[in-house]
C-alpha cells in the first residue's frame, strides 16, 4: 500500500498489466500535447521510458504519441480530475482520473464512494504532500538506497519491499533531475511520476484484519474503474 495502492495476487497482477498499458497510453497522450519528441519533452520521456520498461508494444507506444501530439487528425482530450474522500473506517483516499467525459466519471465515482465517503476539493489533500515518486531497483551489488537518495537529490526514500523495489521521494520540481541521476548511483529507474504521499499514514495493523479487508475491497473497486489512473491512500507500509 503506502502512498500508492496496488492490487495484490497473481490474478490481479495479470489483469493489471492490461490496465497498465491503457493507463500509460493515456499518460503518453497527455504528455505528448507538449511535443512528440521525448528528447525535448521531459514529461513524455519519463512516461515513454516507463512504457518501454514494462514492454509496451512499440506500435501501441508510437500510436499514443502521435494521437496526443495531434498527428493522426483525431481529437484527443483527457481531463485530469482528483476525487478526494475516505475509504471505510475513515482512511483518507485520493483518486486521480484521466477522463474524456466528466458526465460519465463523476456519477461513477459517487457510486463507488458509497461504501466510503466522497469529500469536497481540499477535504483530504491537505493531509498529503504532492511529490515526485521514483520506483527503482538496484543495478549494482552493494547499491545503498540512502546514499543514492542523498547523492541524487531525493528528499527521502521508502525501503525496498518483497519485490526489491525502492521508492525515492522527490520535490515535485526535481522528479526529472533525480530520475536521471539515480542510475549513476546504482539504481535502475522503473517508473517516475508525480503523486501524493500521506503526511500522517495510518498503521494497517491498527485497523484489524476485518476492517482492512473492507478497505482493500473498496480500493480494488475504485482501481477497477477505467477512468482511474492512480489511487493514493493514507495507510503506512
């Protein structure tokens, strides 16, 4: 869980791969509005690198860039919207959507939040920091995450979990600079993006198994929505 909620289990992971390609394609199209050349568009470069690392088909990637840059004659417009509120048991949640139809997304979010509580703008975001999040794994023996964070200019890092991935936290404006610097300090960048980190995360153990299952079920339902890009939750770990 942590700053960004992720589905668990092999079946969910397999299903998530298709969703990941779809979400990356949206991010690529949005980033490509500012130019189709990753060399001169740092935001596009970061998303393209992420897409390549998860083996997105080249045709899919190129098509998304061309669509976003307006090179196909199609009119593509996605709007970024943040929904704030609470999962069951007052766990803070921020849901980031990219939608081409707010009249569809808004009522769907209201329905999904019925088992929790949908808040107004600012009702939850005050308890999150807007930061850069870089997921990386060691590329050299003895690579030290703490040293890498200091040397690359990250604000903080979250130690590697079972998957061996360390999350480096940066100032929002330093995301590109730090992601470029990390490889020189023994880490391969897997993804880099802006997101939300809870200031006062709740320990999942304090909820108890039954309540935590309800929270997980709520988050899974939110994450399954096609317009949802990212789900950030106020849980530690």
